């Protein structure tokens, strides 16, 4: 009987955890020491904040597999470049717009990573 109760509680807790809104990744971000220089690290940090504030808003709702984190943003650089700069499809909608400065910051981050 207690095993059944533990299973039910576990299911309820996992369901509630999925329903709870996620915290803002940009606010909880603490850059780790890495092989990047300070300049490269600050470019990546600024790009991450843009992706987190402007892109992850929709990604969390419509494409959870592509929510950008500090760890996975570099492999997506080519796709981000194509969608934002070539096809001009992102960010979608009328509410979220990138400023000219944000475009430039993303371009600074993406340029060395493009293939």
C-alpha cells in the first residue's frame, strides 16, 4: 500500500513540476570559467541573453527541443544565422523584435562559428 502511495505522489509531483513556469534562464545564468577569453565570453553572454529574452519566449511554447541554453547555443549558430539573417523569419510575430544593436551582437557571436 505504501509503495502505491509513493508512486502516486511521484506522478503527481512530476505533473506539477511540468506545469510550474520555468524561471528566466538569463537571470539564473552564471558563466562558468572556460577556455574563452574575456571578450569572447562576454560576446557569448550577451548573445545568450538575447536568445533567452527574445527567442526562448516562443521556443518554450512552440519548440521545446530548441530552447537555447549556454551549453547548446553554439551548435545552433548556423541555424540561427539562416533563420534570423538570411531568411529573416525569426523572431516571429509583431510583439518581439530585435533591435539593431541586438542584431549586431548576435552577428558578432555567430560570425566566428559559421561554417
